[in-house]
């Protein structure tokens, strides 16, 4: 029997309950669902614990109620009841003004597979993806997710520059999953761009409807998000993604994201998110080799009903090396020019179209980095890394100098593109090379690289 000096208060029991939960659950489960809890009230019949909202209430009751009840008894509940309630309460209908009928708010997130189907690109299937050595791993990993293979990785991070097929694979996964589960127990497949995720979170916060946003994302069987790097400078979105990731990962659901760079190179991305991406597979899509570029052109020409000679295909494939989207765009421009002018799709016309495209297309930071890398015979990864030895530092400075001279990129953009360097590093590089252009060796390097880039 408890004496007045040893009798536990409800607050004591609550503190012991939290300690027990922290010892029983993984750190991220505890941090997501239980660390934010609070003791709302101490009643004669028991205590009321507050969770964030109705979504959290349902999730805790569905997944952790047994553990809660077990621990509540073990801390000496004394027959007191443990109740859970949301801290954000919905205003009762009786409290609403009666002068105007209630208008149901439009949903923030359009849920369901019908919404996912509506936004899928009808051309982005696994069967239309051209596989080569540059993308074999990414393709195989994505297909294993689409096929529901037990060997599929989660999270799967598809990494590559713009135009190399990341979005194609993301849509192909959704197509495959929805087709395979047709007529069976439907999987909830959520496909979003990062911009859409950010918009959903911002609306949810402003309208105090985050429980709706969380339900839409955290009830997914498969979550697919394109361009995840775009959330890196938005703390609230990183926070929401972190907890959503934990919920889905713990429930053994599938998570696939794309990024234009590896997680460790994304500026301002929180370490806890980087770490979680490393739990799965990071698969890179690289620029296609010549054989793959030729295969891409043949596939595109066949799909569009275009008669393309091997000679012209070879010219296009040799001229355009970095980007699948640009390669396909060149074929479309060539076909359009041929159709509108009545000229044959000859080598002469192909050269004219390519020359015009070269004049109109602005130089990119990536092209400069790759050209500098090839000129100095150093790896791009070394150029973007942290090495300070002269054989790497000089090419890096020249690369930054040329990026500033020949693109509209800001110092922060140039620094980020060179492995996440600070903007002052880019400023110093431009200043150093400008000052050293009187050095014949430095000038020769700069002029040769500019010649390769076809700029002055």
C-alpha cells in the first residue's frame, strides 16, 4: 500500500511511461510519435495524454496502443485509466455559426490512385526506357520496385543530371505498380514533385490542416518524389519529410526519390535525412555512351514514325553527348525542319540544325566542368571534391572562372555546382585566374578550354 510520502503522482507515472517507451522503441519512432506528447490533464480516474493531432491519435492507437497499455500497467497505474487525445481539436458543429451553411474546404492533397494515374506521362514505361551501361543499375533497381520484388531497395535514390531519365523511371515505377495491382488489393501509390510536396506542406501549415497532409503521404504504400534536393533550404518541409520517411520506413513501405546530385552534395540537407537515404541504394544515371545514344535515337525515331538513316543518327549521337532530352530534342527539330521545308533528313540538314542549336543554346556550368575535367585529365569527382593539391586546385579555379565569365550563374550557384563550395571560394577563384592571365601557361589553358567550348 502506498504511503503519502511514496505515493506516485500521475506526472510521475507519465514520466516513467515515457522512459519505458524510449527504451522499447527505436529512436526515430520515439522522436516522431512520443517525444512531442504532453500530459494534458490529471483526473481522478486517470490521466489524459496529448498527441499532435487526430492523425497522430489514430496512428498511435492503431500501432502502439498495446505497448502503451502494457507499460502503463508496469509503471504502477493503480487502476487509473490512460486516455489519449489530440491537442489540436476540431471545432464542434454546435459552435459553428448557423447563419450560413458550412462549406467543405477543398482538399489540400488529392489522394488516391486515380489522382496518380492522371498525372503519369503515358510514354514513361520501363519498356520505352533505353538501357545502357550508364543507367543499368538505376533501371534494374527501379524495375525491382515496380515489380514488387522482395529484393527491391527502400529507400531508392536515383541520382543524375537533368535529362538523363530519372523522371522517366519514377513514372515507370508507378505505371508498373498500378498495372500489376489492377483487380487486386490496390496499393496506394503517391507520386509528387518536390514543388508539390512543398506546396502541400505550406498550405497545411497555413490552413492548420497538417493532419490531412500527413494522412495523404503517410498512408502510402509507395511514395515517389521527384527532385528531392529542392526541399533542402526549407526547414519545415525537411522536418515533415523526415517524419514521413520514418513512418513509411518503419511500416516497410517503399520510398523512391530522385535528385540531381548525391545526398552528401546537397547543400543544407539535414544530416539525419542524408543518413536515412544511405540506408537504401543510391543509383546513378550517367551521361549515355555512344552506343546508348544511338539506341535512344533509333527508339525515338521508331516511336514517332520517323525514317532516320544510320549516317544521320551517328552524327547526332556524336555531337550531343550529355543529355538524353537534348538528344531527343535534336531529332524532333530535325524532323520538324524537314517536314516544314520539304527537305530530306540529310547530313547537310542535320548539320544546319545542329549548328543553329549550338548558337542558340546557352553554355551550362556542367558543360564547363566536364570540359575542364577532360582538358586537365582529372576526374570530375576530384574537381568537385576537397583536394587542395595544385593538380586539382588550378583546374577547379579555372572552371569557376569560366563559369562566372560564360554563364549567368551567381557565385553561390557556382560554389554549389563545384561540390558545395562557399560562394567566397568562387569569388577568390575568379580573382586569382583574372590576375594570372598574364602567365602564358594559365592563358593557354583558358584559351584552349574556351576553344573546346566554342566561346571566346
